[in-house]
């Protein structure tokens, strides 16, 4: 049985300021929680139905945590999502310093002010699929530990390192020879351009694209061309930020096969 | 000033059954409404703030409709979205028969039971960007005229023909030589496979993929490989349906450049 105090502490985690004070976040859903139990994340508490605990005993043992049995009704009092799942975990926020040089020989994504939780979660899922080494977020990017972001990663949060920092500071700390890619209307056709297997790929804000203070670090401007044949004199103005990320990651990675 | 009867009629359009009875749907947001005014869609009514009407006089003339001036407060009573926009249009649902043979020499998408409104809208936007000729939806796919779908198309609904039909009927009406592509775990690596510039690309349901009754029509099985280097013994299980659509459309179209 959940105490009133537990319910209050967990519900407080829906707000970023409380996540920062408590240094922990909510993760819900069977696949996501199991992925976290298998990862290096530290689980502070696990609330689940007796059925879920019975079916997932091996995974639970990995988390080195004694789960607390609760009813679905109790879970509905602490869920941060629209649909209640049979398991909810409280997970420690890891602390991590960003060392630009540690990304020197890798391909990483840098997100410049991504605001939509669904986009951030989907981008992390794409990074996981395409073997991207890390995701570096501007300080204005939506919080990774927002319950909607955690959910949208579909478990990829357990595998992809995500850091928040000033992108200008991060990019200025890279060696001068380091490739920095960004998408611009006047960029070169990505399908025809030579792409490196290491570097930083900058993804811009949903409405405004890449900001001026970040754009000046870009060494290679890219563009995903439209293949629209016109129609009513117009075509789609842009691709969604996570869709563009997928197309870009696909182009970078297929070349090294 | 909106009458109580107008408010009632418009709010009824949030439900599919009422859209089918009235044969019209709600479109909101300046870019979307302007795209529809420039398209072959017929606008039945236009509700907008005086400021919006003043700034968009040329577009409004194209719609051959006299806009009704309303306040933002009145718009908030009829919006189907979380955020009220300065313009809302009531648009006729066009009637269209699906003729499989008319897609004979084109590249089209066929959606097998896409349930998420955001996914359907994003897929239509991708189809617009990549010059896909049409989107054929199974009868179980979420309704195109759902306000969240209309919104997520970001105006591409004005340019891409979308039809609902039984996919089995549609596919069985195609010539035997017609290519039908689908994504399967056991499919061939899409990056290495030869792809045609015409055919049908089937996109499966978010959880269950392509259904058995549709899979039997597939002539070419594809697979988007993961480039994950592992990590905690696992990687992302799948890509989101709209993200996979983007990667597939990108692969089909870059080859014909």
C-alpha cells in the first residue's frame, strides 16, 4: 500500500524543479523499466502489480531492488502518463560532465533547442538504432527526464548517453579539424555529398532551425532536398525535426556499410 | 458573433460519425488554412479574427468564401486542439473512388492500420516532401479528418491524395508484375537492395507490423538494419512508424536523382 507521502513525493517528480532537487525521475511501462533494470541506471524504487513482479522476477533481481507490490488503482494515482502501466520505477539521475574531447572520434548528435518531448524521445530512439555515440542537448532543450520524453525513448534512454551543456562551449572545445554538420536551406544536397563517419550533426529547433550562435561552428552545410513535383504551386515547407534526424542518420550510416 | 447552433455544429465535427454525416471537417492554423484555400478543397465556412482576415485578404479571396469575424474567445469555444489559432475553417470532405490501375506507374504508400493521429499526419507530410503520388489507407487506419491528423500534416493534406479502402482489395486489383514492398525483420537490407521508382510501399501497424492478409501480396521484403553497437546487450527494438516511412521514402527517392 502506497503511503500519502510516497504518492506526494512521486507526483512531485512530474515537475523539472523537483526532479532536480530529488535527483531522480519516473519511468513507466514494462519494456522501458526492464531496459533500465539491465542498464547502468540505479533504480531507487519499483512499484508493480503482483502479476508483473511474478512474470519479471529475473529482471527485478538485476535491479538489486525489492519491488513494492501495489494495485493498478494505486498505480493510477502516481502515473505521469495518460495510460497506467503495471510497473513504475523511480530512477536516479546520473551526474555526468561533458568532455568535448571524449567525442573526438565519434559521430554524435547535438540538439539546438528541441522543445517537443515526443521529438526528443524519438531522436534518442533513432540515435540508438543508428549507433550514434551520444546526444548533446543545448540547455534550452526539453528535459530528458520529462515523463513524456522518457516514454517516447521506448527504452533507448537506457543505452544512449545524453548530456546537457552550452552547445557553443561544447563546439568551441572541439579540435579545429572536427567536422560539424548542420541542415540549412542553402546547404549541399545530402544525397550527393561526402559524409564523414565521425563528427557532430546539429539538429535545429522545430520552428527556427539552427540558432546563429551555433551556426557559426558549422563546417559543412547540408540540405535534404524535396522530391515533390509541385501540385498547387507549393510543397511541404519542412520535415519534422525527428524525421529529418532519421533521414540524416540513415545517410551517414549507410555509407559505412 | 457565433450562434449557439454554429458552436454545436462545429464541435460535433470532433467525432468521426458526425464528420461522416456532415461530410465536412475542421482545419485550424494559419499555414494549414492558407494551404487549403490554395488547393482544390472546398471551404464551407471560415472563422477568423479581424487581424488575420486583414493580413490574409488575398488568400481569403481564393477560397471564394466570406469569412466570419470572431474573437479569440469565440475561437476557443470551437477549437478541437489544445491551442487556439486565429483562424478555423470548415472544409468539405471530397468523395473519391479508389481505382488501383490509376496508381500503376507511380510510387504510393499503403498504410496497414496506422492508429496514431500524429503518425498519420507526419506520414502525409513525408509523402508530400518525397513526391509520393498518393497514400492508400486501410479502413482501420485512423481517420484523415481527425483534427489531430489534419494538424500534424502541416498543410500537406492539401496536396497529397489520401484514400481509404480494403488493402487486400486494392492490392489484388494491381497487375501481377506490380512491385509491392513491405518491411519485415527477415527482409533484405534496404541500403543494398535495388528499388523501383514505382510500386506500393506498405507501412505496418505501430505494434504489430504488416498484417497477414496484406503480407501475402508483398513481392519484395525490405529491412532497415540497425547500426547499434550493442551496449547493454540490446538495442532499440524498432523505429517509430513515421520515422521508418521517412527512411524508406528517402532510400527510394535518392536513387532516382
